[in-house]
């Protein structure tokens, strides 16, 4: 798989319904996948099973999950994505709200996402902080 295929795979993963259909994760993540995640809650190291379980938990909380991608970059064998997740919660399915901003760098093994380095922080609705603003003004 070429780099443009890898970019499409990363973007497609974040736009998929992986959180509602855990079988989809297998289409994107290598069975030995690891995610090193720095968030406002601290550092987490997740393996394939942990990511699968996170998807299950997300499906219990969110009616919908939409990634608004502002950046999708490739460099050598790595793909970097910057996006904001917008959600509709089970408690309030009529209102979509920004959940968090993310940047993740993925390497690949056997044409699947293998090792990810992710940083996230809670979203706010400041126009300068939303992905759509940045994507249209760079």
C-alpha cells in the first residue's frame, strides 16, 4: 500500500463506525496495534483489545460520532491526522457538540495501522480552536 492509500486508511478509520461495529476495527488496526495516548486525563498505552473495548464504551455513550478532519499529512512511512470529534450523546441525540481535538501519528505494518502516538484535549467552541476554522484559513 502506498502512502496515499495509508492516508485514506487513517482518514477512513476515524470516519468509520468502528465504535458501533467492532468488526470494523479489524479492517484498520494491526492485531498487534499499540496506541500511546496523552490526554487531559494523563498517559495511556493501549493495545488492540483496549482499543476495541474503548469502541464498545463509546457505543454506549454516543448516538453518533463525526470526525472533522483539518489536516492529513504523510511523511515517509507515517501518516498524521488532526481532527475534532463531534458527538451526539445518548442523553441528548438532537444536539451535536464538539467532544475533543486530536492529533495522531500512525505507522503501519502489513498495510494496517500499527503504532499510534496521539494527543488530545477537550474541545471548546472557540472559533479559532475548531478544525473547520483552521482548515479553511491555513
